[in-house]
C-alpha cells in the first residue's frame, strides 16, 4: 500500500484560451493557464517554489522555447520565480508521470506550492509527418514499409481487437457522440460549440484502418496548469481541495515486438491498474467518475477492461445503453477528454477529474462525486493513474 | 500493389546488421539465444528470457500469419504520400509473439485480414537493401 493518502491536494486548476492556431505564443498561453490556476487557488506567483512539466513537442524538429515548447528552465527564467527549490522535467509518460513526481515531492516537503503545466503548440502542416529518407533505430523495421505515420502505428492493436471480438465503428460511434455531448457542456473545450452525430462519425475519413479523423485528438495551441500543496495547507485556500488518494505508473515496454500489439498494451495496462488498486486499497466500484486518456478513441475502452470495470473483450458493448453518460453507472470523460478539448497530453483528464471532486464542473457535475480516477498517457509509452478524493478522511 | 517509391532506407546498427546482410541474400534470419532458444526481434543485447549474452542468428521459414494490420489511406511518410497500402505485423511460425513487419504484396489491400496465412518474398530497394515482404501463402 502506498503511504501517501490525503497528504497532498490539488488546490487550483486553469486553462489558457485553447484554439487550433493561437495568435498568442505558447509562453503567453502558459502565463494564462498558470495565472488562472493560481487565482483559482487564491495564491500568487511568488509563492511557487516547485515547478514541473512534460515538455514534449508535436513536431519532430528541434524545439524552440517559448514557441513550441515551454520547459522548466525557460519557465523559471521568464516567470521571474525567486523562491524555486524543486523542479522536474520528464520526457516519458505525459503529464501522468510528472504529476506523480510532483505528488511525491510535495508529500515529502520538498515543495510547498508546486505548479505543473502542460503546453502544446500545433505546428503548421500535417501532423505526424515522417520526413526523412532514412530510418534509424527501431524505425528501420517499420518506416521502410510506410509504418511511420503515428496513426498507422496506433491502429495496429485496435485492428486486432476489433477482429477478435467483432467490434465495429457503430459501437465506437456511441462513445464518440457521448464524448462530444459532454464537450458541448465544457466552455474550456476547443469543440465546445461543435456538435457531431453518429452519421458524421460513420462517414468520417479513414486515415489508417480502423482509425478515422474523429478517432484522433486534434493538435491545438493551449496550456493547462494545476497547483498542488500539502493537505493541511489546502484547507485554508480559496478553492475546495481535490485530495490525492494514490497513484500508479505504467509503460515503457514494447514487450519485445517491433510494433505496438494488443497483448503488449494489455500487459502494461493490466499492470498499471493492478498496482493502482494495490496501492490504494480501492477498486472499480469505488470510482464515481473516470477520465481515461483518449488521444485515440480506443484507449478508454482498453483501459475500462484493464481497470476491471468490465471483462476483456466486453468494453465496446459495456459502453452502450447509457452506462458512460452523465447519469450512468460510470460517467466517462465528462469534460470531453482530448477528443473534445484537443491534444493536450493529459491535462484534460487531470483537470476534469479534479474539478469533479471539487464540485465545480457546472452542467457536467456528477452528483455526489467523491472519488474520480484520471488515467493519463499511453499504456506502452508511459502513463499515470491517479485517484482523487473529495474528503480527506476517505 | 502499386509500386511504392522512395521508401526511407534502414540505417543498420551493429546489432541489426546481420538481419540486413541476410535479406540481401533473400534469407530471413532472427536473433536467437544459444542458451534458451528464444527468438528476439528487434535484436537485443542480452536475452530477455534467461539474460544470456550468447546470442546468435537463425534462419526462419518466412511463413506465418497476420497478427495485426492497418491500411494506410493517407500517408505521412515522405516519398509514399500517393499510395494506399497494407502494413502487416506477421507472427512467424517459429515462436508465438515473434512479429515481423511487412507490406502485403501480390494481392489487393482488401485481402488483408487478421489470421491470413502469408509467406515471405523479397523486394529490392535502392542499391544496398532488400526488404522482406509478405504475400498470401500458396496453399
């Protein structure tokens, strides 16, 4: 069992303006997000003494600080922080891994008020382009065959799942439509004002079978931020705290194959889920709402199975009939996730889970939400699972 | 399948060079642990099963079945933008979970399906490389 329950809380969250291509540069969006998170908590910039991020960029070229990436060195220098004593930057696992590190640091007293942000810039041109005439490293066994497109790579485990269990795009349409319905209740979401129908999804353009455009999160310019502190300090602040119950990590394991596989995904997601429940002593029945990473639409289905909400091979049927809707058995991705909010590498999942236990999700609020689960990242490339709770004495 | 032009060329390392040397001779070899007989692809510095560093290379039949696949309809790979093509991950008969990637050749892309039996064939690309590919098995 993990020794961390109710020691740390998220006390503020904030989004920048998010759009397909912003007129503001990325550092200005980070200022917006962090400023709003601090306001939410009733804190000021000078109180920040710990900072953390996952500074990935969407493109494959070198990154330009302040333009397509905002890393910790740039942040510390430009935000004029005078009291920094702890910081971390991770290159694996999205914001999920980073948040776990922040939780540990705050619990240990290494930082009193820590800010974690994720900034993403949408480069001009087509996403995921492999623009090279040579294929080094692991790509030598895949890129010469035209398997370098991110979408094609991630399509492989999903193609096997659909074939094994008889899933069709009709099944997935239910998830897509419900997700967009939730998005249309979230003013922070890039697709807030854009509804879609089952027909829109079923007629959607296929990129690499079985994945179509609406199965992928859209690159955007935006940033999200959260502020964390120790539980005893949290109670005195402006916003209701979301207490950290516990967490686990998964991933960084291709399980021996040159490509992603269904078995490889499951080996990692099963382990991440098992460790989460062991670490916290809780289980699926204790969860009131789940935010499951949806960079690709099939991820939440695979994770529902690994987490034990349903059996292997059942998720595409389990999500039918209203189970994942707002009033259902397990409201899922109530903020619209990445599909609704844009490609923001895990912040949509985290911030929505926090806001649900804080009770500030407005029209998307799950009644009596006491425990929210956030999964962030890719099972194979690295992810974090975090449970948030409303009351400190859960 | 339409001819794909200007494929990205492999950049072999010390570990992977034997694979590409063999394909030039129209053979497929896979790294093989001399201690416990486990195959590894891509090759590794120590056996994942028994930690032995006594690793060799063994020729395989090139036969297997499609484990996963996708049909790329909107390519992002430089030099391959105009094509639609099937990419297969083939589970070789020699070991469960031993996967080799290839395109489906000698068949329309719609022939691709999980469970399809395939066999290796070889495609020369550039001056220095031969790629293993997969066609539907004869029988």
